[in-house]
């Protein structure tokens, strides 16, 4: 009798704890959201892979939400290269959200120019970590 009661109590605790744990860690389904982390300073990589995929992912509704994160050497390229600037504008017009790492952009002294072009320039450590924790698909190039 004591054994049955103990088992029932343990089962009740396990079930109750599982329900509460589920409610605490419940997340939205963000698996249909894409963050593209663009770090390369190579214009060929930007044009022929990063931008092509990012723009088409948005235009063709491959993902509900698409964010391009400009980080590292890509920040400098995004300001200095006219073709790259135009492509970023095309992506923004298509609905791709653009963000840039403030600290990287400051290292290249391009933070103000990126902001002038509609890029959300901010510390990106927490936002990128949140994308990862929230279940976004993250493509890094």
C-alpha cells in the first residue's frame, strides 16, 4: 500500500512538474524566420551568395521574416561599394530587415553611414543570441 501511494505521488509530481516546466519554457515557433549573418568583406560572396539567397528568401516567401545582419568586414563593404549599397536598398525595399553590429561599424567608422541608409545599427550580441535561442534559422557567411 505504501509502495502504491509513493508511486502515485511520484507520478503526480512528475506530471505536474512537466506541465509547469512546459509553460515556463514555451516558445513561439520561429522556425520560419531567417537571420543571415553576413561577415565577409568579399563582394563576390555578398553578391553571388549572401544577397541572392537573402533577397529570394524574402521575395519568394521561403521564410516569414528575413533579417540581414551586417557584421565585421561586411560593414565597410556595405558603405564603400556602390553595387552592394544598391543591393542592400533593394533588399530593404523587398522587406528584408537590415541590422548591423555597432561596434564593428565603429571600428570601420561606417556606423553613421549605415544608419543613414536605413540599417538598424546597434549592439548585436544580445539580438543574435536571442535569434538563436528563439529558434530562428541562422545562416552565417
